[in-house]
C-alpha cells in the first residue's frame, strides 16, 4: 500500500475513504482516518489509540472482505467539530465525531461503528 494516502478534506469524505480502504484491505489506511488518541467502539470492543484500532481492523479484515458503500447523511458541523453519520446496508448506523486538523484535513476522534436499530 502506498504510504501517502488521500486525506479527508471534508468530514463527509471520511466515510468514502473508509469504504475504499476497507475494500482494499488497507488496515494502515483505515488507521490513518483516526486521530492518534481516537476511540472506536464496535459492540463490546472499545479500541483506544492507533495500536488498538489497528488490531481491531486487522482482525475485522481477516474475517470480512466486502464492505458495501453506506448511505452517508449530511454531517452536523460546529466549527472544527463535525458529527458524521452513515446508514449501513442492513439498517444499522455508524456515528462519528470528526475534528478538523491544523492542516485543514479531517480525522475521526470518536467512532461508534455500528448502532443497530431497535427491534420491534
């Protein structure tokens, strides 16, 4: 994988880059979408920082190789913070907090990877 990757220039670009990198099996590219001290929650797993996030995605990509494109919803922005949302193919949502970096790119600081809709 190339060491230089396209950065997210807007908060909504993060979901597109995530999908591209996940489908390419690019663990380092996925980790690069997060701030160094970011928190990723996925079910019972909570990963903090690049090392734990890398471990999570290494395991995930070893088990899964197809990531359909989610429906992204418009982010809520407040200055250098943005809340991003994506509706996943089976109805679950992902919700993230992104922060604008000093170089005007965006990275996720908090990622709630999958929230299942309530069951009727």
